[in-house]
C-alpha cells in the first residue's frame, strides 16, 4: 500500500511540473484558445435560445403547487425549475435593464428568480426609504423598479420567489 501512495505522489508532482513548464515556457499566442464572451444583455434568437421552452407568461396554467406524487405542477402541467438569485441592489434595475435582464435569463432557460437581501443594510439603495432613518417606510422608487422587473420576468415566463426580512 505504501508503494501505491508513493506512485500517486510522484504522478501528481510530474503533472504539476508539466503544467508549470507549459505555463511559463510556451510561446505567446501558440495555443488554440480564444476569448469567449457572453454579453449580459444578449437576447437574440439563436440555436442556444431556450426561452421557447418556457410557458409565457409565468403562471399561464395557474399557481404552482405540490402534487400528490411530490412533484411540482402549474395547473395540470408538471414543472421543473432552473433558477438564479438576484440580491441587493440588483433587484431594482431601471426599466431598460429590467427588460434586457429578463430576456437574457429566459434565453438561458431560467424560469424562476429568487429575490434575496432586498433589505440589505450594506446597500445604499434598497427596499427601505433611508431618508426616514428607519425601516418602517418603503422606498417608492425601489418598489416601482421591482414591480416593473417582476412584470418583465413574468412576461418572459419566469416565476418569482420573494424573500422577506432577510437582512434585518
């Protein structure tokens, strides 16, 4: 068993040294790698566009519920979720960005967004009106932005999960 451990250690050292050698001594531009950039606001219809698999608008078949078999359903249709978190200030984009973000998420096949830390005290712009000095008054501008963003998400077939009282 000890010989096996030594063999593994020697192989790991050889692999590491080989990687270091090629990273330091390879000629610049010699590799076949190229830059790959995914623009955040790309919603152009292409072969990779998965938004066609989403039922639009979200909630088209009714509320989501757990069936007797333990699976999620919207109406009589079974539903599976692929989701992302949107945290803090990112939950309140302006109208133009809200349209672009929701279309881009739909293109990736995302069908649920979890809004988290909208009440984050470390954010200068959040769901609370900071001018009052407390957390009992909501920020009207933030609510308008959030409302429009949720409307755009729904229009693109994306459900929403709001997490309240996260950072308080």
